[in-house]
C-alpha cells in the first residue's frame, strides 16, 4: 500500500484516515450479519432474542458496561503491543509470552513485597512492565544482531515463558490445593478510583484508565516524536535508515522492548485487578496475546483504533455470555470476530473504491 | 537398545505432522503468500476428518478408513484455505490479517459445528484408534531397522516421507515448481513471460491447505483419541519449522526432525533412566526444544532465504 505510493512517486490523496474507520465499520456490519445468519440456522425461534443479547448485552446494566471496560483492559494492552510492533514493521506474535511473564512480575511483587505499603500496586505494575520488556528483549536482540526472524523467536519465547512462569510460580508463590498462584495483598490491587461506584457490581478498576493513558502515550510517541519517527523509518527500510544516520539495531531493540513492556503491563493490569484472577499452573499459552493480534488488526494498528477495537471485542464478548441464556454457544462470538477481521482485511479494496470515487468527484469540479 | 527404538518411534509422532504442515506452508510462501493460517487449517482438516472417522467407524476400521479420512482432511483443508487465497490474492488483503481471521475462525466453527452435528451435543469428538500398525509384514522383521521404522507405526509416517520426496521433486525438478518459485521471488518477471501469477498463487495456497489439513489429522490420530478443536499450537510450530528450514524442503525435514527429537526428549524424559537420575526439574525438559531451537537459529540465520515477494499482494498494474 505505502510502498506503492513511494514507488510511483505520484502523490495520491491520502484517504487512509477516512477509509480506516469506514472499512472497519463495514466489516463489523458484515460480521454481525453473518452472526445473525448463524443464529438463524442453529435456532430460528430464538435467533432474534440471541442477536438482541449480542447487540445490547454490553449495555444491559451499569455492571455489564463496567465489565466491558474490565475485559477490554488487558486486550487493549496486548493489542497495543502488537500494533506498536506492526507500526515498526515487526510482527510481535510473542505478546502471549510477554503478557504472562509480566503477570508473573506483578504477582511476585503483589504476594512478596508487602512492605511497600500503598506503593505496592505501582511497583507491581512497574515489575510487570520490566518483566514484559525483558522478555521481548530476547527476540529484539536476536533480530538486531543475529537476523533471527522475530516471528519464530516470538513463538519460541511464548512457550519458554509459559513453562518458566509455571515453574517459578510453582516454586515461589504456589497454592497447592487450587494449583495456582497465591492471592496478592490488598495493597497490591489497583485502586478503584471510584469506578466501582459508577459501575456497581462490576470488576472495573483504575486499570482501564491506565490503559487509555498508555494508548495516548503510544500515539504521541509514534506520531509526534523524532524517536517514534526513527522507529517507523527503520521499519520501512532498515538500510535506508542506517544511511540516514539512524541506529537500526537500537531501533529494532527499542521497538520490541516497548512492545513487550505494553504486553507486560497488560498482564499486570489483569492480575492486579482485584477480581480474583490467579496464574493457573497449566500448559496453556495466555489467550490474551492472540486476542491482541485481532485487536491490533481491527484497530488498523493505530493506538487509538486499538482502544476502540479492544472495547468492541470486549463488548460483544459480554453480549455473547448473555447469548447463552437463549441457548446459543458462545463460540458464535468468535465466529463473528473472525468474520469482522477477515473483512477488515479488505480495507485496501474499499480504500481504492473510495479513492476512485473521490477522484472522479474532484475531476468534475475542475 | 529398546530405549533407542522407543525414542525413534516417538520422534516420528512429533516430526511427521510438523514436517507435512511446514511443507504445506513452504508451497504457499514460495508462491508469494504468507500463510500464518496453518494452525486454523490444521484444526479444520482435523475436525472434518475426525468427524468423518467418528461417524464411519461402525462400518469401517483400520487403514481403509484412515485413507478416506486423509482424503477428507486434505479436501477440507484446501477448501478452507480458499478463504485465505481469495482475500490475499483477489482482494489484495494484508495476508497476516486474513490468516489471523482463519486461525480464530477454525476452532470456533469446529466447536459450534460439533455441538450442532453430534447427537450428544458436546464439543469433543471421540474416536477409536484402529490405525496403529504393530508390525509391517516382512520389513518389520529386519533387525534394528525393522525395530526403528517398521514396528509400532502409523501409515501416515510413510505418507509424510513420501510427501517430502514429492515436494522436493515438485519444487525443484518440474516446470510447475519453477513457476511457483518465480511467483514468490519476482511475480512481475514471471508474468512477463506468460505465467499466470494469480493461478500459481492459488495453487500454492491450496497445496498448503491440503497438507495443513492432512497434518491436522495426523497430529490428532497419533496423539489422542478425541478431537477438542485444538492442535496445541502445532500450526505455529510448523511455521517456526518452515522459517527454521529456510523455505527449503530438505532443511525443513531436518528442522522438523530436530524439533521432533527435542520434543520427544521433553515428553518422555521420565521413562529414560539416565535423564531421571539428573534430578532436574521437569520444566527444564519442557523448555529444551524451544531454547535449543533459538540457539540453533542464532547460528544459522545470517542469510535469510525468504522468498522476496512473500507477503506482497500482486498487482498487475503496479510498476
């Protein structure tokens, strides 16, 4: 898309800003339509009822809305992690590992460091950030110095991280009976900031606000700073960037580290949410990392888009849990999400159509 | 000696599905389409063929049933991959996006469909494993070699080896292979000499779909007796094996063997006496395959042999 513009040297009007949200909305409409058809096939009598839950379940009550924000928080962070890496042309498929390693950092501080008092949750989140960053440093270093494809090293570090976290949990903060980590101290939970009064009965906490702030921070970093420009430039063309005096090794490493830090914070935000979440000792990769890929793609790899994409997926997930009341399997939500992402991939075609339309209109005017 | 035979047999169980799926991915990427959807394709192929086995096992058993299931797995995988082909070839979509969509779609659809289709209404599909061959006639009696490769095996092991040989010949010794590779390296050049890039890329993706679906069946049949809408991340591991193997069939085979052997050690260390005596935590063995792969990559990734045009949609009008 962008390479084509560069190659032709012909400046075509940049409609990506307009086409972005429009194509996402069209994709969402198509996804919902297919979801409705599936509901009709599986049980025509209750299809309308089920569909109403998908559409309205997330705003059924203040509690549900609060839970939408709570579910959205970790996947916004993993989505942001993947999106940030995408913007620098790295495919961080390792958000899953960075997420759980970050969660380990948060839980270790949350259980062990009770002497920190009311700063415990802050230190816990910082630990999550550092742990996540360190875990992403491995693929970053390997990519920068040894030219190891980051996709493969991220897949490997996902598994290594999962086993390592299980091992450390089992030997330090392990609760034998439930086969999971010990509960964190009360001071380690992120403050509610009055959000629990606003959304009574839900699991929401200040973590959502932190996620929003980090999204804004990522936007500024990528689009308004020299450092962000260097990261992106390096993503477009490693060799041209070196010629322009940018240290490309440093850029690749920093991009991965920041991306990993974000996924790590996501782990911290979820496991310090005070919602009764523990690290289960089982050989399963954290699904939040893979949901993050969906969120990033749906959000067009834009930090603010990622925020809304995370909210959307959380919203229909909450609706989907209600849909079970009408006797439907929750996997229908995954089918809808998959369809939405599939059609979001057609953005380029939609953009071209829009462009042709605009150009024709412009031509008539002159 | 028995330990050695056991290790080799186990290694085959881990290696063959990785090998088959990674070879599938190779055809797709060599034609210029990145296929991150291997995981989803494996699940889809596994789902359709295991469902077939569970419905047909009252009337058939053994190798004929397995052969039919293989056919079903390959067809369903190829059909499912058409979604990816259409998005990335006709619609010029970002290939990572449509691949991710397929990965998300496959488990959801197979859980949904399993609950709808099965009379019991559960998402797991049970089947009876009647496919293991205790001993291949004649060949199984060869000393040592017979113990290693012709006892306690599945037919799919030989099919996997055959696919490797066919894939290597197809890619390097035929007109089709040359054209396919050209489309992945420089599609404009291929087009200028009359190769239909779109058709070649469809062929590449569909071969990857067929082999991915087959890999899904092989994985489930050799490791389990029920299908629960997952192939345990093997599609992603196959992707790693593909990159590890530098998009070359023989190197992919080596990479799959290496990873399969490491995986075998980590899965069976408790039945190997001298490893138990080391008194190391089981988690160390579980991590070894992944760490070892990273270490090997550090020394082998200097020159990447990735197809130059992989991931770039082909636009006939582009200059």
